[in-house]
């Protein structure tokens, strides 16, 4: 397990947090709330984050456990997407949806979690 400083982009500015690097482009960082006055507060739990952009990855309900978030990071990393120079496209959307489905399948096999909701 490797930890490093990651710059998180919020709606009210950037904040540096220590996160657990899960894959080359994804990490688990503490959940953070950003208020308009620039105050940042930890909210509890961990959030999957795209390291190059510092943006949170919002997953469906079944990604609440740390292991499910790690699985999602691994399947996203394996997707045919350029995560350094990411740009929205039909191909990227399809690859990301397939990664979510694969992560859900793995998670369901591990935890018997029903259902699938994809938020991309």
C-alpha cells in the first residue's frame, strides 16, 4: 500500500490530501466538503479519485465499501482509456461503462450485491 499527497479539485478550490494509491491513475482519499468561503472539512469515508485531474469518481451505491472502490479503480485502470489525457468521447464512455459492469460483476461475486446503476 502506497500513500501520497494528491491535489483534489473541489467546487471552491483545490486541497491537498493524503491518499492511498490504488492504481497508477486512481487513489482513495478522505471524503471532503468544500464550502463557498474556501473552508474544507473531512466528511468521513473514502472517495475514489482520478489522480491526474484530482476529480472524484462518483460510483453507484454498490461502490460504498473500500474493496468495491478498489475493484472499480482496477477495472477502470484496465479500460482502454487514456487516463492522463482523458477527453469525453463515445469510445471512452463505452469503455468506462464496461469497466463499471465488470467491477459490479466482481463485487457481486464477492458480496452478492444486486443491481447495477451506471453514472457516467
